[in-house]
C-alpha cells in the first residue's frame, strides 16, 4: 500500500516501514562511525523499540557487538494496517543485527506484567544465561501493578498551584497560553506508580533472584531535569515526582547489586522529540527553541548521539563513571549549559505565532516528529507501494 501520515494531535496513526528501517540504518551507521566501545556483551532493553531504548539497543549491538533482547509494546502490522513505528523499528533492527551475526530477539507485550517478565527471564535463561546490562526505558501513560491488580494512569500536572505558560501546536505553529490545574495527591501517587522506579526494581529483583545478572552487571534508567521554565509542569510536577522516585530507586537497586559488584544508574538525558515528549504541554515550544540554539552552536544531538556518548564517555570508559552531586549521570550537560539556557530563556520571552518559525526550530521539531513514524526521511519515495506487512525476525 501507499502509506501517508494520518496525524491526530500529537500522534500519528500510520507509520512507514521503509522510513523506519532507514532511521534504524542511519542510527546503526552513526554508532559504527564512532568506533568500538568496550561495552556490554549481553543486554536486556526494556522499552527497546523507539526513542532512547531503541538507541540503547543499537549502541549495544553495533558499538559493542552485544547480544540483545528487547521488550516493548507495539502494534503488529497486518494486511492494509501498518504496524506502529516500534514494530517496524524492531523488525529493521533485528534484520540488520542478525545479518551482522548478532543475537537479537524480542518480546512484545506489557513489560509491567508478571507474564512478560516470566517470558523474558525464560528467554535469558535459555539463550544468554545471564545479562551484563539492563536498560530500563519505558514511557507509558498507564501501568497495571501485577501485585495489586490496580491500574494507575499518569498525569502531567503541576503541584500546588495552577501553571500558565506558553505552548505551541507544532503542526500549525500557533503559540497560545495553556493553563493546567494542579494535581491532587491521588494524581501524584498514580504518576509515581507508572513512571517511578517500582517496576524497574521488580525487574531487577526478578533477574537477580534467578541468577540472571552477571558479575559486575550494570543497569541504567533514564530521567529528565530541564530548565526553570518547564519546572512547574515537569521536574516539580507529577512526572518530576516519578523521576525523583526513579532516581531514588537507583540507590536501592545499587545496594542489592553490591554482592555482584554491580552498578545501577540513572542517566539524565536531553529533551528530544519522541512519542512520549510530544504529549507534554509546554515542552514542544521549549524543544523548538532549544533545537535552534543547540544547532546554531553545533551541539545538537538526537537519541543515538546521546546514548552513544552515554556508553562511550560515561558508562564504559573503563574508569569511574562521572556523576553529579546526586549520583546521576548527566548527558543533558550541553542542554543545561548556561549560555544555551540563557539564550533559550530570552527567546521564550519573545516567542509568538508570528516569529516562531524564525526564532525557533519549528521545522526541525516537525521533521523529527514525522521521522518518528518513518515519514519525511531523506531519499525515500513515499509515492511508492510498500509492503505494510513486515515480520519481526527475532520475535519470540
Ligand atoms: P518512547 O515513547 O520513545 O519509548 C517508550 C518505549 O516503552 C517503547 O519501546 C514502548 O514500546 C515501550 N513501552 C511503553 N509501554 C510499555 C509496556 N507497558 N510494556 C512494554 N513496553 C512498553 O519514549 P522515550 O522518550 O524514549 O522515553 C524513555 C525514557 O527516557 C523515559 O523514562 C523518559 O522519561 C526518558 N527521557 C525522555 C526524554 C525525552 O525528551 N524524550 C528526555 C530524558 C529522559
Ligand atoms: Na525508549
């Protein structure tokens, strides 16, 4: 079929298999161009199909020749119905990894459930014996806790008082004011239950209990901080409480890994266009200004550049892992540079519908958004008939 974008707000209902494959190939080529990393050998990535998790899987495989198992929740493709982008990304990744002689298998289902954990543990046991890196990169609006059966829905709200600020509809370029009413205690607890560290710790406990973690194993989960500008809706809002919990969980997991001489980290990453971040009010305007400033300074990175740097210059240098005063790895260091933030803050004050095209990188935001779904990728002919039914070679 000929597949075109069908956009509804901050999601796109269709995705393009060849565009997704090209994105994956571009990421593979980037990692190869940066040279070998003396990194992990057997890797589990939870949330492996898009965004930072996909980049983590690609970096492990093509930077360190690692065997990888990916867990994700994606819609398979069917006749006349394109799959979700993560489905096509995984199909492409596993095709290229297997062609390169690398072990690459995956499990599609709810990573929060006992069932998917069981399936994953069995696969590791059967095929890899143990893993030496576990990347935890889930972004989800809801989670059913397998112990209580309760389904929690996360919310993106400020805490204490309403928050009013500028936001942009990145499709139309309309800059408007948005007001978000504050969360109640239940909202906070629910958001922490979904995006906090409880599930990460459940995974690590389960892996450890069955002796599936290698001596010296590492685990890493991803967090975000961002500037004062977005604090009320991000770091000091409900999602920030969840990130506080995730960051605290790293210490709890690190304690449990002591006897294995293992390590547990949170890495604070840069703000980027992903399916998760497009849904947060205010953030798209911030990102479009940030992109403009970072590109002008020659320090813009995407997910693959971020994660390649995380492995090569933080996690696998052979020495001590550099962390901040709270024990976190920072690859948001360039985003948070004073000169970058001062320029973004000044542009924020000025930003209007009329000038955003010029003072912000709205075009770059939009292109990145369409890229997530395999559209607007250079060199592809979107008029061409493509086979929408694609198999994931390593799907278990
Ligand atoms: P993403 O939406 O691109 O990826 C989410 C992944 O989780 C996908 O592989 C998806 O299939 C998987 N997933 C979601 N629900 C699942 C479930 N129930 N079971 C199994 N898999 C499931 O998101 P992302 O932006 O890469 O986010 C990953 C992490 O990075 C999050 O913790 C996020 O907060 C963090 N982070 C994001 C940014 C950003 O700007 N995007 C910045 C810093 C940190
Ligand atoms: Na991810």
